């Protein structure tokens, strides 16, 4: 390999951040300076094309979500996005919650485990919290593999493995 | 000896072959007659049509540009499958010929190679000419390619798609000075194999219009079809503008709107894998994969 592992991590991290994270905003503002002339030219032409279609011809847009028969992989990809959002909200709510519970965590845990809440309910709530973590992490590894150009074949088998592993990992996490 | 005569190409041989065929046919007929009576003789003059017509309802998306204020609607047509070819395009042509001449759709080769008749059939993007009609009693739903401006009925506006294709400059570009017509651009067998799975693209746009990312950003994201062709030219060992072709994608939208949803590979009617090509493109841009090795015989100042 022509680059070190450190460089690889740095590049992957930068790219991961640039696509969705805090650096994305900076990238978008800098788009005009990094865009090649052909692309810039195309952007103006495509904007004109949209305007012509909408205003001059008043053409409708053909139906999409309503009629498309989505293959199974859209759910794996959509779930990845959904768990990402869930994780985000959990992250933001866990902070204030933890602040409220300082000093009382032993009390709260004692209350939960000695009350009459059935154990399967506690297990399912724990799974509900742990699954987004495990699914998003394992699917994230798969996305990173895709970014290196590997693993584009055998989508069904890899998806099945991902889902299975995420359940196993979540079940393991619930034991904590 | 008769066999040798029959095999010869002279008129005598021809006569021998004719004689042989007649002898064989009469003996076969005699044998058949004695073995079993032939009850179902095919009658070439009076072809018996099946008595029950197999009706199929076809629901087609319609919109007339001459009445732009009238909302698009689904129109039902009933066709007899006994009287129709097996493919959806056969059904559409039958409807246009016999029932509704105002139905508009693109078509040309009727064999899945030109890419004109790409449309959304039963929720999936395919070519109508190679999509078999499902014989079940469910109505057949035919829509234009998803999230495209509709010119009329099943005809989408491809202007943007072709503009995007132009931006990647899909032709060979070289820096070394050559006299055109002097030599061929030699390419090794391994280098030629790298183009397999990408040169077969017929630009039908089934993949790009199946991508939700392309639906929301068609004016900025290039789409799998165009990106796969860009990757094909990058990987082509005869092309010398690799670096410039790659640099074209260093912005937020042209390439990176792809979130590997993988609808494109599923939709391709020719069985190609655009998602893989885009993944390789991203890898090249991240400097994770090194640029594919060029055949040094055709690149560089020594090529004269």
C-alpha cells in the first residue's frame, strides 16, 4: 500500500465528516471555488433547464415514491439513516438526563430492578436502545468497505449478516 | 458411395440429396402412419384460434401537453393476450395501433439494445421491449421513468441527462502528440478486461431514474449512468486525462450525493453494476485505491 494506516484513517475520517458533519457546510460554501469550469457551466444550464420545464412548458414530474417498487436494500440503507437520526437524538437527550440523575443512579437502578416490571419488558427496552448503536456501527463498517471499493457483490448475504450481527451485538449490550 | 455423391457440391450431388430427402420423408410417413393415427394435424390454412380471450388490463400514465392544466391520469386499456406479443412493448404498440393512436412512447430496436423504451413497469425501471407481460390477472401498470419532467404520456425529458453525459467528456483524450491514422492505440488483454461491464451501457437511464438521490438532486448530482461512464474513461488505459477527469468530482454534489442505496444495480436491464463503479470512483478520489496502471506502450513521449 502506498499510504500508511494513519493517512488512510485521516482521509476516511475527513471524508466522513465532509459528507454529513460539521465540515459539510464549509464544503458547500467553498463549492464555487473548487468546482471545475465544465461543472460550473453545467450547473447554470441545468438551472435554466429546470426553469424552462417548470414555467414555460408547465410539465408535471412523473410519480416516484408512490409507484416505485423499492427493492429490499432500500430498507437497509433507510434504516441506517434512521438509526443515525435516532442515535443523534439519544445523544442529545442522554446528556440532560444524566445530569438530572447525578448521584441518584443507584437509587433509580434499584427501583427498576425491584419493581414489578417484567424482565422481558426491560430487555426489550434495552434492545430498543442498543439496536441503533449496533446496527449503525456494523452497517457503517460496511459503508467504509464500500468506500474502498470492496464488497459490492452479494448484497443479500452481506445484509443478512449485518442484521444478524447487529441483533447479536445488541443482545450482548443489554447484558451490561 | 451414394453418401459421397450426396456430399458433393455438384448438381449431381444436389440431385442425390433431393432423392435422399424424398426417400427419407416417404419412409418416415409410412412409419408414422402405421405407428399411430395422427389426430392433431396442423392445418396451415385454418389456424384455430383459442376460444377464450385472455384479457389483461393495462393502466398507462397519460398527460397531454396541449391541455397542461388537466392533471395527469391513469387510463385503462383491455387487451387480448392471445393476439399480442409477449413483451410490454408489443402491448403498447397494439394499443397504439388498434385502440388509442394518441398514446406516446419512445421505441426503436425492440430487442433491448437501443435504450429508447425505458419506462417504469409494475414499479420497476426496465426496457419495455424485453419485459415480459405478467400473465396474472393483476393490472399492468406502466409509468414513465420516475421523477422526470414528462413531455407527453410515457416520454420523459432527457435533456438534463444528456447534458450531464456531456460534462464528463465521453471520448478519448490524449496529451502525447500523434499523427492520426499512423498507429493503433495498443491495449493489453487485461486492460481491455477492465472495461467489461461498463462499455455495454446503453444509456437508457433506468439506473439514474431509480436512484432516490438523483430524484432529489437531478440538477446537480450526475447519477449512476453518467458516473459509470466517467469511471470507464478513467480506467481506459488509452486515455491520458485521468487526473483531470477525477478532479471533476471534487465537490459536494457531482459524485458524493451517492449514499450507496444500490437501486441502480437492481434496476439495470443489461445487468451492469454502476454502484460498484461509483464505489471505485470514490476510492480513487480518496487515494485509497491507486490509479489503474496504464499500459505504458501507448502512453508517454516514447509512443511515436
